C-alpha cells in the first residue's frame, strides 16, 4: 500500500456536485477521506458528512481562477490528491459553434483543469508525494462526428496528462488519466443523444469512482498511466428521432 493509501487523504474533486465527480466524492468519504468538492450548484446532492467541504466556484471564470485556487490552498493546506472531473458536453457541426462557444468549452474542459494542476503540482513535487487523476474521455482517443471542439478539449487534456506524468514520475507524484465511454449522468440532459438504457450500454458514475479508488490504493511505486473504461456495448440513443444505432 502507498503511504497515502494508508492515511486519510485530503482530496480536491472538481465536478463533485454531480455524476462522476459526485460518485467519486461519495466513495472517498466512505473510505474515510476528507473531500473538498468544487461545483457551482450542490443542491443536487446531499453528502451530509463532516469530512465534505463543498466549494462553490465557477471554473469557467479563468481570470479569477488563480486567486480562488490560492485561497483554497491557504484554507486547505493538506490537499494531497486531485481528481479533476468537471466538464460539459457540447456537440454540433463546427459552423454551429460561435467563436465564444469554442473558447468556453476548451476553457472549462481543458484550461481550468490545467490551471488546477498548475496550482498544486509545485507543492506536490516539493513534498515528493501526491496523486492527480484526470477524467478524460473516449473522445480524447478518436475524433468523432459533431465532436470537433469537445474532442479537441479532451485530446488536449490527454496530452497534458501524459506529459505531466512523464514530468512528475521522478518527483514521487503520480498522474493518471481515465477515459470513460458513455456514462449515465446529467451530462446528457441538454444533449439530443444519450447512452442506451440497457445496463451493458452505459457506464455508471460508480464504475468510474471504483476505478479511481483502485488507482489511489495502488502501491506508491506504480502508476496507471491511462485507462479506457467503456460499456460492453456502444449504443447511442437519439432523443428526437428515438432511434438507436
Ligand atoms: N457522461 C459521460 O458520458 C462522460 C463520458 C466521458 C467523459 N466524461 C467526462 O466526465 C466529466 C464529468 O461528467 P459527468 O458525466 O459526471 O457530467 P455531469 O453529471 O453533468 O457533471 C459535471 C460536473 O462538472 C461541473 N461543472 C460544469 N461546469 C462547471 C463550471 N463552470 N464550474 C464548476 N463546475 C462545473 C458540474 O457542476 P455544477 O453543475 O454544479 O457546476 C458537475 O459537477 C466531464 O469532464 C465529462 O467530459 C463524461
């Protein structure tokens, strides 16, 4: 077991208010860790746990983000683990995207997560201890129709995670990337498609959360660089047309 695995961790989780990030938070709290969760709206969940500190923060506001992260570092100095799961899905043909819409998606899905890593990596390197787990996507493995900007944001995150992993290995800091396929969550609420209903046609947020715990509990001397987790069958259900393909 790693040094950290035996102790109570202090974990920063982005996207803690819903879906994958919320499931990770619940699992970490269940394992006795302290979680500082970032989201904009926590009314969707109720962890009622003294070890949970919800932080309302709009990660899309990049100009204010460095100062907000500095304040978090002062308030929670022991943070030793980052789980970066915040993100949104926005799909369409490129001409449907205004310039600002392109920027907003990349800023949230990639740049805000890179800023957070940037804020904590120096102290993790100094302490020669720390874990960073990025939640990427299968969209970061292969470009897909109507996914120009979303895929680009996830490809960027993947390149960042791979390079950071190389950079940090000799400093005792582990960096991993999980690329889930379609996960049944609020992610699809505003989209015109969703994963299939059958249990082998989607992942559950809990599946990703269990994988995160597994990675964190690995012996300190090893790291999972990247892992692709997908439902047994890929089925996309289009809401308007009601067809599966
Ligand atoms: N669902 C899938 O099929 C799937 C597949 C592969 C990868 N992923 C990735 O997994 C991650 C989580 O997705 P999910 O399925 O858990 O979706 P979700 O249930 O919609 O959760 C998204 C999370 O991101 C947070 N978030 C969104 N915009 C934010 C902002 N401006 N500032 C702060 N927090 C913000 C949300 O919090 P608030 O709403 O409270 O702000 C929420 O906690 C995303 O990065 C997504 O790209 C999802």
